[in-house]
C-alpha cells in the first residue's frame, strides 16, 4: 500500500469527523475508519491484522 494513499484516507476520515462535538475519540475513530477502508480496497481479511 502506498504511504500517500494511506495518508489520504486518514486525512479524509479525520475531515469527516472533525466537525463532531466529541473530539476525544476522533483519533480512534479515524484509525478504525481508515483500517476498514483499506481492508475493503485491498481485500485484506480480518485474520491478517
């Protein structure tokens, strides 16, 4: 996976959550959202975590 692609997905996830009221959980939600999207795009199964 290209590093720039991963950084772009993380940035998009952050932007989507940045307007939320509860900012404490944003890093966790960004990580989860990015992981789900990358798994979907690259066909990685949950067993490969």
